[in-house]
């Protein structure tokens, strides 16, 4: 069977869930409680990703490393169920490295990747959520256990360290190096 060349068409395949329904028991309930506290406090939350199929993680990872020049397209290993051809060819059949890298770049931009995707991301296991959080003014939010905490510091986004502490009371931990990423472990 012929493999399909890499490129933007792959981005819509193997979609990532944006629902907490895909999160594992325990973490799902902790996330939903934190999300409810954010909503009750008046914060705007946009969930970008929860459960990610391993096939999507494969596509995201290899498109990123090919685009970044960390590996050549012909070094990307195959994956069962993903009939992608990373190596684009010139009319004479030789490898077209520029076209291969350009197709990988299309995918990186289509996925809106900012950080190197992991092949073993906690998203694959339903233990992570990517979300944008914003609010105006001081945020008066309930921590787990019911105590209200007022956050008046900047930024008024998910990058606020005081908000990270509130999330931790729910068992939803912030990965500081990845702006939208929260998880069961902080990784």
C-alpha cells in the first residue's frame, strides 16, 4: 500500500479531545473541580487539549524534529496505523530534503506546536490538560477545601504563580515551561 506524503492534511487526523471526559478517573474529577472553581470566580477558560491519541503524538513529535532539523525525514520510524511518508521525492526519485522539511513545517504550524512534543506525553494517558485561562481584576477563587484566595498579581493568565498554587490544592499541577499545560504530575 502506498504511503501518503506528510503535510497539512495529516493535522486533522487522530484529533485530540477537548473534553474532560477523556481524562482518567481521579484526575478528571480534580480537573473538573478546578475548572468549576475558575468558572465560579469569573475566569475565562478555553480547553485546547485533553486526551491525545498516540498516533497524533507520533505525528506531532516527528514533524517537529524534522522541521527543526534534529533528524532527517528518512530517520523517522514508521508507526502502525499511520501510513505517512516523511520523505518527499524529486521527479527523478531522489529524496527532496527541502520539500520534506517544508511539509513537516506545515504540520508544525497546523498543530500550533510551540514546544517539542513528547512521544510519551501525559495527554496520551488522560493525565494532562492544555488550557488558556484569563481574568480581569482580582480573582477570588476557592481552593480545594473551600478557603477563598484572592489573586491580585500579574499576569492574569494561567502563567500566574498564585494560580498554580490554587491548582495544586486540587491536584492539577502546572508545567512552568509549557504555558497551557497542566497535569497530574506537573510534567
